[in-house]
C-alpha cells in the first residue's frame, strides 16, 4: 500500500496566523477562568482540535508494546513504519498507509500512550484495529477515562476543584508578580516558570505602564499568557 505522507513528529518552526489565532483563543478562555480540558469537551471543539492539534490516547487495558508490532495488526492493514531519525526502542510508529500513530513505550515495555500529531491524518482505522486485535478500549485525552475517571460528572467535579485551586494559586502569584515589577521583595525564584512570566510581564509593562493598574489585572494576565504561548510555539515546546 503506498504511503502518501511521511509522519511528522509534530514540531514545526515559525508562528503563523493560524497558530496565532489558536493561541489568542486559548489565552482568552484561560483568562476567563476556563481550563484547557474544559475547552475541549463539546463535540464541535473536539472535532476541530482533533484536526488542528496533536491528540493523545490511552489503552484502558494493559498491553505489551511488542503485541502491537508482532504482525497481528497486518490483518487490518496496519503495520509499523520505521522513520530513521525518530524510531527508537521506546518510540515507534504505526501506519495504515495513509495515516500515522506514534506509540510511546514505558520502562517495562508496556504501551504508555499513543499520539497522533496534527500533520499525520486521522488515526481512527489504526485505533479500531488495536481495539479489536488487542481487545482493549481506548480513550482520548478529551474523555474522562483517559484521566482515570469513570464518568464525565466525576471529571467535571475534579476539574472544578482544580480550577478553584489554580485560581487561588494564580492570585498568590499575581501578588508576588506585582511586588517584583514594583521592585519590592518577593518570593519568585530565578529559573522557574514564574520567573519567565514576570520577565514577559516586565517587558509588557515597560511598553504600557497602565497594565500595572488594578483594573488592568486581567488584561496583563491575558497578554502574559498570549506571549508565553507564542514563545513556546516558536521554540517548538508546543507541538502544533
């Protein structure tokens, strides 16, 4: 079966308009108190993001990695694709000839998780083959079972609690951030992710001092998140 496209590892250079729009949407919704997982709960969101971004999957039963590569999937038209500069003992790739799915293997040689990167098509046929051949259910990162919850209600409750805790944490950090920007003693430690944020904030405030005003707190936070996402995409830390 001819292979139409070579699998990508998901990391691209540059920061194009499409990514800018995604980053803007993400930071807008984060600032408004919505968690990243909550953004992906509706079916429309899921379908759109499934095609735009990478998606992880977990097998809900324990499966040895070698079972995916012993030939049993060939009955379903699925086989291993070896990519010389990316295939390793712990990272292998499956293809149906058109689409690709990366398999990540843990230290005990069991399947840790599966990942479809954005350029690699729709992995549905590959996932179906794995499910039937290995007799396992599979959950995507947009489903509660992926995170260890049995129901959407349990996941919602956990995310609500996490969101509340994150909001409290963010308020504490904002107070320390303000102290840093005003040259006062603070608890922000060099080399931490928070230091990266305050360095971004410092540049933003230098351009627009009004961002330090209490009424502009959310705007400053939004611009920090936007700039941080842009930097992460540009550096390849977010695999769009």
